[in-house]
C-alpha cells in the first residue's frame, strides 16, 4: 500500500485542513493517509481548544485513514523538536511521502535553507543578520512565514529518511483572524470562544468543553509565586533566568492578558513563554524529559477500515504498534496521563472522568458510512 503522511494539530479542524487532506491524496495518489497529530497540548504552547478524541474523529470522518499521536513532550517544544518527533513517527509508519503546507510553496528554496547548518528554530533571528541565505521570495527582507519555517524543520528531519517531501500552497495566513469558509485555526478559535456561528468554516460540531491557557492562570500564578527557584530550575524548558522574569510578572499581574503582555520581550517570545508554562502546569522536570522513552512505537488514536488494514501491514513488518494505552512505553504513558489529567482539570466531574477513561481505552474506529 502506498502511504502518504501529514503532520497536524487540528486545533480545531476546519475547511483548510479538509483542503490539505484532499490535495495530499490528489498529488500523491496514496492508498492510505496517515496523520501524526498533537495530543491535548499543541506546539503553540497551549492546550488544544477541544480534546484529541474529537479531533481524531473529525480527521477520520474527513479523509484521514490512520491517526497516531505525537507525544506531549514533542508537541510542546520548538519547531525542530516538533518536526523531529513528527517525522520519526511518519518514518515508523513507513510512509512514502510527506505533504506539508507552505506559504511560499517553493520546495527547492526551502530545501536549500534546510541544507544549511542553521537550526530552524532560529531562522528569524539569523535572517536579521543578513547572513547565509538565498535572496528568495522575501527571505532577505525577513518575510519568512511560520509554515515555511516549520517546513525547513521537516526537511532537516527528513534527511535521515527515505520519505519524499511535497508542499501545498497555504491559502490563509497563520494568524489571520477573519472567519471565512477557508480560515486559519486562529480565526476559528476566536469565533468559537466568542460564540459566533462556525458551521460555514468547519465540518466539526464544536460544542466543547473548550480549554484555553487563560483558564490556567490562577494555577500558573500560584505555582510561580510559591515554588522555590531551585525547583523551578528543575523543570523542563526553564533556563536563562526565565523563572525570575515570570515570577515578577505573576506578582504584579492579575490577569493572564496582562501577564503575557509584560512577559513577552525580544528575548522571550509568546511561544517560548507558553511552552515553558506548559511544563510548569504539567510539572515536567528536566530529568523526566531526559529519561523519556524514544519514539520507537506508534500510539494509535484512531483508524478507519483502510487504516486498520494498514496497521495489519505494519505489524507484519514488525513495527511496534501500540493499539492500547497499556502497550505504550511506561514513561510516555505516565506523561500522557498526567497531561490529560491537567487538561481536564477545569471540566465538570462528568467530562473529566469521561476524558480520563477515554485516555486508557482503545482507539476510535470509524466504519464505512459513519
């Protein structure tokens, strides 16, 4: 079976994602489409608006055949770590092609940048120096967009594989906040939280419960003001004195918006701060991160009949497939359960228990016609 792979967050799923799925199938002619999807926390450094099971179901009902989970720690790091983890799983899934969205849609020039020794995480900073880059499609004027930066990270990771990369033209800007038939996830999240109609922009029936980083601010503030500097320094991603910076702002800011506005600087971007806060919320230590099992198995979130056939093929190829929670490596299992527990902490008792039970249950299976 010819397999194509995509990396997704679906935060939440919208018509642009549907277009990505349809175009991927069109340009690759694949027999099966595999999606690596972020779990309950995403690469922006915040909880996903809706839980991963709703997003898995949306993916399977709209053209994806198999959804596997990118574990928490890779979801909440910067571009290169996120890309490394995602590509490692696509490689395990034995896909032939990876297709990602791109603002420039210029694979040749993205590959040229990926071939440099520069880390994808620091492209914007290095662009400002004017060193070592081709004078192409606005890169020289620092116009490189988020999906292109992530694309460079994917291409760097793909060098260690036989997976062929392909790009699809991104039709909206990453941060566009206008809700249209084809819109950004940012616009859709904003509309959902403002109780605006969204049926024209997404096939998902978005009912919630909805989770945002803002909800965690009282907890964040309490932790920053009560935990010792020594303990904060033991947490993953806490470095370079960021704990002092965040603690001072937590002391003086009553709202999350005020806290973030004061915390963002040239040194500390919004994404950097939010990813650091995720580690604080989930109490992930540097030692825990260091001791985490490598990505040698596929944690299946859901599949359809075609995906089920492909899983059978992968098992025949002796790929380690975790089709139940208990089959995951113990350290990954512990971290995912902790992340789900924190994600559900502001929900009702019924919703919280439902999500925790769902975490340890079997994957979602979509039958033909569902």
